[in-house]
């Protein structure tokens, strides 16, 4: 038994040296052998044999446990060796791995552009992401690997955070879901108006923050309280009716002497414990309103110009552009989709008709006569509307001097201007039918004429107001003397009664005061704004909602189809609403200097317009039969807004530089001109050298050259822009010519290819006859060398200069196109016609002729 145990130990040691798998088998064999060998000896003492077998089993269990521990240690060593091998990657392997990771990242970023099925895209994307996650960390070494993994984890979390933050910002955009709903039902053209309205709301909100935070709040908190001075007190004669609704509706009474208008603000140089310079703040805020608006409009125009893509030439690929770019993928309403489909079909028909009519002759003189007639009629309408507004404004001045004036006489100017803005655009559209313009050109003419109408009405209104202002300035001289004599008489009377006591103060309500022409101008702008709001809302309510209800509920019992015929449902007038919004913003810019609270009224107007017009569009309007693209008209609207901003700046600049302010109201009272507040601030609050610098800068000798330099710079930049535009046009023409030449070459090649193929087929035998023998030898000796050892011997012999068995014909014979299983026989192919037949070659058919060879 001891000998067997020693043998088993030796076998165990051998198995440990040979390996773990052999070790187990040998132990099992030794176990069986030990058990088999102990049984014969156990016949004498079976109890001892059982004990020995149990001891052997325990030993084998111990050895198995030791083997398992060794296997675990081997596995740990293998993992450590693999990690060390990973860490000890060569530079070439790391470079290859980095290149593969970069390729996978590039594939992930460009996966959307691949023309694959979605299943393939998803599978390839998952594989690429798994590869990147698995091997991206292997680019680091040791501790750098953990740092790299941490950096990658933080980078992924940062990307996810930015994506979530962008989604959060999108959710924070006001009215985004409401505009998307309108866009899905009516297309992007109708949604462009609401996006423009939201943009205007943001601009007015910033302007309101400037005026409210820097002018109104400081005056209310730190200025003189209401009733402490004449400009903040209702006169004694107006106090009885100051709270009547009719008076308040005309913005008279207590509203006239409130912080809403210019006359409420005091001319004290500093107010409150902060020593706040209110007149300077009022002047600078009035200038900054125009500066900020100008900056925002120009920035929006530049952004739209950068974001807009090239639409292509109108003369090239018309039908391709219409086919592939006409559909609006944001439409989610079936009715809008049907209308858009009909619009695209109509545009195709119009393009076909345009192509057909471009080659037709027509009566040019008749068309010119009709266009001239239409322009004459429209000019007459514009002049008539301007004269009517001027007449009404002059008439209102006479009404203002009368007592017991009715509601219509008090609001005649606003009513007439609103009615002209309502009925003149349809009249212009009717007259424009005589011109027979293309719809795009006709739309631009219509927008320009409506804009000219609004602008002409506005400037006519301003000219009439200037006449009123001049009358009030003449009246102020008389009132100013009366006021001085009244105050002087009160002071003298108080001195006569008691010379020692101080004179009692005069009640502010009893002090004579001037007309305050700035407040009068501000009241007119506020009235125009409020009347425009009411007319717009009443038009929407009556013209859209009641009309839609009538068509909807009366159509069942009417003589004809009201939905298809007259009156039908109303469409949303995009151009009219946008121009109305632009015109109203021009009035806000002009009137905000005379009525600081006008911007707050406009903010409320835009806020209510968003909800009211969205409700009206979704409940009462139908989609347009012809939808034009919003991207083409966006900068056109911005251009109109920029123009009316510039034209709104001119009257304000004229009043600041030319007209004297009122003597008893406003922050600039007591000065000859409004801009003198800047000179006063520079002289009193800045050092002397700063005052000198500003005096030199304000010298006309420097201002005029600066203006000339700006004009020259604008001219130079305009000339450079035109040169770039011409170069761009020439490059486009060259590219088009090159494209046409390539197209012609391809067409000519496609048309001549069949003829050339026929000629090649006919000329093939003659070309093969004319091939020299050396070229044939070089071509025909190569394939046998690759296929058989005989061919290799022939090639070696040919290179050595030794003639082969076949003679000269063997070298010139074409190669056989069959599988060679043994060396070729002495039978060779026939030579080409005109060549001598080699010796020993039999006559007759040539066996093994390859495909494509001629028959002889």
C-alpha cells in the first residue's frame, strides 16, 4: 500500500507538470487502481479496507481542492497577463485602435446620411457604439486609463446635459406649442406671422423695461407727489368731470396728468436721495429706444440672410425645384394637406402656362396702358386718403375748441384712419387685376402700395399735428405771460396784507398753465393705438367668427353652398396683418417719446393679440388655397420695419433739435431746446477737459467730414458688394455652361457609342491580322506559364532563346481556355491567316478554341 501511495504521488506530480486536464484523469485512474488493488487485500480485513478507501477519498478531495485553487491562481495570472499585454500594446496597435475608434465615431455621426434601411442603421449603430465603449478606454495606460474613462464619462454627461438644457430652453419659449399647432394646421406661412408677432413682443418688452425702469419708476418713487405742483394736478375747471368715462376714454382728466404722458415729469435736475438725473435719463432712454430697435432689426436681417439657403435660379430646373422643395412637411391637418397639394398642382400648371406663353406674342401696348391706368388710379386713392386725413385733423382742432362735442367728433380722426386702412387694401387689389402681373410680383406691388398708404396716412397725420403744435406754441407765449403776472400778483397781494409773514402758497389747481403740446401729441398717438386695437378685434370678431358661424349653421337651409361660394370661410390675411403690425410699431416708436406709457399699452396689445388671433385662426379661418413660402418674405417684412423705423426717427429728431419745449411741463421745461440737457450735464457733472472734448466733437467742422466719410464708406462697401454679386453671377454662368458642355458630351458619347461598337466588331479581324508577332507572343505565352509546368518550361526556353517543340507557331498560338490536367500534347493551334504553318501540325479543326476567337 505504501508503494502504491508513492506511485500515486509520483503520478500526481507528473500530472501537475503536464497540466490540469491530464491531472484529473490520472487521479481518477489511480483512484480506480488503488481501489481495485486494495480489494484483494481487504478480504482478510474488510474494515481496514473501508477505512483506507475513506482515507484515499479524503486525500483525493484535498488534491482536487488544491487543483481548484491552482486553477483560480492560473486564471488570475492569465487576466493579469492579459491586462499587462493590453497595457503593453505597441504603438502601431494603439494607432490602429485609435484610427478604428475615430472611424466608428465618424460613422456614428454620419449615420443619418446613409442610404440604408432603418434595421441596418440601428444594428450598425449599436455595433459601433459598443466598439467605441469597449476600446476607447484602451487608449490610456495604467492610471491614465481610469482618468480617460472618467473624462469620457463626464463628456457624455455634459453632452446629455446640453441636450436636456436645449430641450428645456425650447419648452421655455413662449407660445411655442400654440404656434406649432397653428403651423401644423395652416402651414409655415401663417405661422410666420405669429413668430413675427412674438419677436415684436420681445422687442417691446425690452423697450418697456427700459422706459419703466429708468423713467417711470424713479419719477413715481423719488419725484414730487401727485397734487404738489401744477403739472401734476388737474385744473380747477376740469375737476368736476375728470372721472367721467367719456373724459377718461379720450385720455383726458386724471389720465392726462398721470405718469402715462410727458407733461407729468418734473424738470428738477436731480431727484431723491440718489440724486437721480431724471431729465438726462429721459433723453437718453428716448434715444436708446431707437438705437436698440435699429440694432435688433439689422441683426435679425443679417441672421436671416445667413440662415437662408440659395433657392436656385428661377430660370433653371423650375419643375425639379417645384417637385422636390414645394411640400411643407410641418403640415399635420388633412385639409391643409389637400390645399397644399392643390397649390402645388396649380403652381405646376402656372409654370407650364408660363413656358407656353413666353413664346407667344401679345399686345404690349395694351398691357402698358392698363398698368399705367392702374397706377394712376392708385395714386389718386393715396392722395385722396391723405387729403381726407389732413382735413379731418384740421377739423378736429376746431372741435377741440368747442364745448359739448359728441363722441364721433372727438374720435373722428381715429375712425377715418381705421376705415381707410380697412377698405383701401381690397380696393388696391381690385385695381391691380388690370395689371395682369405674376402672382409673386403682384404680391410685392400690393404690399408696397399698402405700406405707402399707411405711411402716407401717418405722415399726413404728423403734418396736421405740426400745424396744431405751431398754434399751441403761439398760444404758450400768451399763457406764459399770464402765468407770470398771476404769480406776481399773488405775491404782491400777500405782501400788502402782512409784510412780515410769508405769502400763502397758491393752489396748484388755480395756476394758469400752457397747452403742453408734447402731451397733446402723445394723447393722439395713444388714441390711434387704442382705436387700431379695437378695430382689429372687432374686424376679427365680426368678419371671421360671426361669418364662420353663419356659414356653418345656415349652410344646411340655404339656396347655394355657402362654404364653396359666397361668403365662404375667411382666410387669414398674412400680408395685411403683418403690415398692420409694422405700421402700429412705427406709431409706438414715434409716440413713446411723448407718452412713455404707450409701450406698456402696446405690450398688452401684443399679448392679447397672440391669444385672440390664435383662437380666431383655429376656430374661424381655413387654410390658404395658395401658400407662399415664409422664408422669402421674412427679410422683406424686416426691410419694411427698418424703413418705418428710420421714418419714425425723423419727426422725433426734428422736435428734439428744432422745436422749443413747453415752459411749464415735461423734464425739459425752461430750456430753449431739448438737447441742451446734454450740455448742462457735461458742464456741471464732468471735468472741464471732457466738456472741451465734447465741444470740439460737436463742432460742425468735424461732424460734416465724419458724415462725408461715412457716406464714402457706405458707397465703397456697396460697390464691393455689387462687384462680388457680379462675380458670383459670372461664376454661376460659367458653372452652368460647363454643366451644359458636360451634358452635351455625355449625350454625344451615348449617341455615338452604338456606331463605334459596330465599327469595332467589323474591324476586329483586320486589327488582329495587323498585330505584330512579338506582341502576340508576349500575350499568348503568359497564360500557359501560369497553368502548366510545360508552359513554364516554354516560357523559360523562350527567354533563353531556345526554340520550343512547336516552332514559331507555338509561340503565336492563342492560349486554350480550358482546365489543364496534364501537360499539353504536341498538337498546337493553327496559325493566323497569312502566317506559315509550323512543321508537324495537322490540318483540320483546331481543338480547344477559346471563347471570343475568330473561326477560320
